[in-house]
C-alpha cells in the first residue's frame, strides 16, 4: 500500500506539472504502445512485463514511459512499482497514446533535484552546527533541507508548488514550510545559513541568490548551487560578480555532469557567500574551463609572497654560479697567443 507521502509525490511529479507545459506531450511510438498494451500485466501497485523478451532498445523506450507515469523497476519484486494502482497510472497513456517524459517535465519546471554528492559538498561548505537556523528557498522535495535537519539544523522551507510543500510538511523535517514564490517574500534577516539550488533559466539563479542574501544574519553564510554562466564576465553577471568579490566569496566548480542523474548536464558551481566580508577574506578566484578552481586560492600575505620571490631568486643565482664554476673548470689553459694560425 502506498503511503500518503508517496501518493502526494506521485501526484505532484506526474500530474501538477502538466498544466504548465509549453510543448505538446510526446507521441508514443506504435511498437512501444503495443508492448504496453499487450505485453504487460498489473497487480495492484505492480506492473510486470510478460510474453516475449523485449529487445534492449524497445525495453529502454518502454521503461521511459513507465518512469514518466511513476513506475520504478524493482529487482526484488521483478516488476515496476507504482505509488498508486499501476493500471490507474497506465490508463491515460493507453487512452491517449501520449506521455510527458520526466526529463521534459523537469526541464519545463526547471526542477533538477540536488544529487547526494552535491548535497554533501554543499553541507560541508556550510559548516553547520546544531541549533543553527537554516533556510532552503525553492526547496523542491527537500534534499538539502533533509541533510541540514539531520545535522541538527532548524530548517525553514519555501516552495511555490503546493504538492512539494505538502510532501515537505509530511516529512516533519522543517519547522515551517511556506507555499510561495521565493522572490516575492519580503526579506527576514534571521537565518544563520541559506542553502539552496535555485532555478537557472535566464539568470534566475542570480536573482534568487541576491534576494536570499537579505535573509542572513550579520554573521551568516549562504551556499548555493549556481550555473557555470555566473563565472563568465558578461553584462548580465557583472553586478553579481562584483558582489561576490566584495564579500570575499568562494566559487568552486562542481564535476562535469554533476546533475546528470537529475536530468541535466549543465555545468555548475558552488558559491559560498558570507553576509559581510570577513577580515581575513582572500581574493575570490573564479574557476575557468582550463582550471576549475576548488575554492579560493591559497594566497599568502604580501610579505610572505615577497619572501618567496627572494628565495626563488637566490636559488636561481646559486644555480647560475654553479654553471659558471663548471664552465671555468672546462676552459682551455693555453693562452691566445699559443694558438697556431692555419
């Protein structure tokens, strides 16, 4: 039996996003539709493939449709499991011959769940302590909020979609879940940390992060996933880059395809921005395609840098002296006048 949480999640992912679609659903190919209608059997929340074994290509396409309507393959069960009755989930597909894939839904909704390795790195950069107040704006299904709460954080979430907000509320991990568009919420500077993975389209991540900084306490810290485009010097990023550098922020490139499992291969970075510039802040180092910097460069003080330069020069002088000494030993002992003219 599916839990209420599973049913709500299913309803959100596979129903509430569809009214916002700007493109028509994918027409299911005839061979895939034939397999779904003639080579499957349902039993409650389970759907089994029956009859002749599908070719790898056909199975992949059938599986894409099943996943789009909420099915997940279970090796233990030997079936696709659904959070609702499997026949109920499949019925609209068989009736219309159309489906909106998960990738299309996530792209249109600009929702790409934060993978666990990214969450782990984000949490590490946040340097959380038990009892800290934490805000996750545009919380989605709460991957970041869950990790923050597990470390003793007091978490508030803002999520514009009522379905996701209900899912978050049912987990009881957050102190408060507010249903709203984050950009419309007046700033309340009462949080020790803001942890986020905002939407990226057309610089939306810059707008979200800039607004989120207003929610920090004077000694607070924001850590956010952002699009790689924020690292590039353009008219659209100039003001944000200036803000980042003024705060002494750290910018760390995430590995390529860090979000591939969530449905996008866009390059991303983690940006760590303090509410105010620390006294010991070092210059912000922006990652490049050739050198994906891991945070700020370890630059020493001017005196330390000068000492290193002097030491290097001394080593160079010593090396030249050794070369000169070697050349002197190898020089001919005859005087110029002793050389016979030919």
